[in-house]
C-alpha cells in the first residue's frame, strides 16, 4: 500500500510539472491575447486559429526554453530525483515550507499576475544623477523600441531608477544559465552575444550589441535563466534597470503598445493576407511618429530607411519641378502606406511626403520591414503602378 501511494504521489507530481512547464505558459499567453481582442461570438474560432498560428510559434519557444533549462540543470538531475523521494517522508509542515521556498524561486504566474500589477502601491527607487546623465539616458531610451511605449511620467521613473555601470574589454556582463535580475541599455561601446546550444558545446557567436540596443529583458519577461552570455568587446557604458521597475512599468507599457498597434494594423487592407501572429510581430516592431501640418515626413532624393502607415490624418506626395515648384501627385489618408519603394529597390526617395494635416504615423525601420515583406511583397509590387507618374520606372 505504501508503494502504491508513493507511485500515485509521483504521478501527481509529474502531472503538476507537466502543467507548469508545458500547459500554463501557453495558456497564459492565450489569455493575454483573449483579453486584448475580447472575441465573443467567435471565441472558439479565435482560439483554434490562435493555436494553429501564434500558439504553435509560442509552443516552439516554450520547448526551446525547457530544453535549455534542462541542459543547464542536467548535473543536478539526480538530486531532483532524490528530492522527490525525500519529500514523501518529510513532515507536513516541513514539506509545505520547502514547497513555499521553491515556488518563490520559480513561479512565473505569481510574478506576472500578482504583486507587479499593484503599480499604484509601488514606490520606485531613485538613484541621484546629474542633469547631463539624465539627458543621456533619455536619448538612449528614445532609440530603444522597448521604451517608446512609455508615457512621459513613466519615462521619468525609468530615468531616475536606472544605474550607470562601466565594463572593460573582455568583461562578462551576463552569463548563460544564471538567474537574471537586470536588463541593460547600451550607452557606449560594443558587446558580443554568445550561446551554447548544449551544456558541453562550444560557445557560438550570435550577434553584436551597440549604442541604443537593449539586452537581458527576456529573463525578466519570462522569469527564466539567462539565454546567452554577453561579453564586452570594447570598453562600454551601460544603463541598468532592475526587475521590479521593469515589471511595473516597461512590461505593462509594452502590452498596451501591442494592443494599440494590433487594433490599428487589423484595419489596414494591405495586411489582410498576414496571420495574427505575423501582425503581432509588426506591432512589436512599430514606432509611433507625430508630425505637424506642413512638415516633411520624407524628402525627395534622401535615402529611405523607413516604411510608414498613416494611423490618422492626411499627407500628400509632391514631385520637385525644374522651375522650383512642387506638383502634388498623390494623397494619403488613414490606413494608407508609403515609403516601400525606396526599401524594395534600395533607391533614394522618389518624392516628398508632406503632412497635409497633423498626422500620426506607424513606422517600421528597414530591418522590421524586411521581416514583414515576405507575405506582402507581391501586393506591394502590384501597387508600383501608382508611382509611375512621378518616378523613372
């Protein structure tokens, strides 16, 4: 009878572990999107489509994360087995205490849905700094897409809470597999990112980080070990933000930003052919830009590095004439787009785009545009005809 009870308990633990590792992370992401979209009549269809598209991609990430954590923890696998057997013999009070300690280290749900949502009760720390340093941090925040969804008040909180740290060439800033409690914003210098696909494999170079780039946020978003090692390849200065400030302000702002842009992009006819998952990727990479009536958004002959959607307002396209005047050749309204010609053909801007009224734009840089282009390239090329009146095509 003792053996039977022991086996049942082990099975229950395995079931709980399966739910915690594989089921809850996926369902939490689904619930977030359900709360954003709030489907009613077609909820079942929404969930099925979500599972087949966005859910499938998210589950791949979950499997990779689990595999990564198992590789890191492989040396400790035997103690874990022993721990399971010891727990069966522990007094109930001791067992509760042990589980409470373990949950405080590993629970994702508690962090995401618990104390970090009590924003009004949270008192952020303030690190004294000079006005010049504050301005330097502000400029870097404006370069990093993750912070662009913050309002002015929250941005000030981030600036006050950030700490300046210096690293020398060769210094290791974060190490793959370790717990992460901070994210980093590069102010100056360069860093290299390395990753070991398995515990015993050699490090593989992944990418470089430069001024205005951020890293380390994934460990905070998912309460997971560091996914890579970052080393300084030159002397560098970083601005550092801790977990509490990040979760209270940056994460919430990022969710709001995605909701705003997804709702807008869902109305853009050009994007009808891409699935919700791809659209969410566009929303994550999008930047907001506001211009006053009469201001130039792009100038004829300039290099083109940005693709634009009109979120609200109107703009006109003009062509410079030999007599110094400009001819209006096209008008843009809400839901229209422009800027793709220079990116697709890698040519200078073919016309001026001027704000006809105060205008709000959703902008994608060259890298984000290239990621998007696959599903809509044929549509964009079909629309080249509208430019024939003011290009040399």
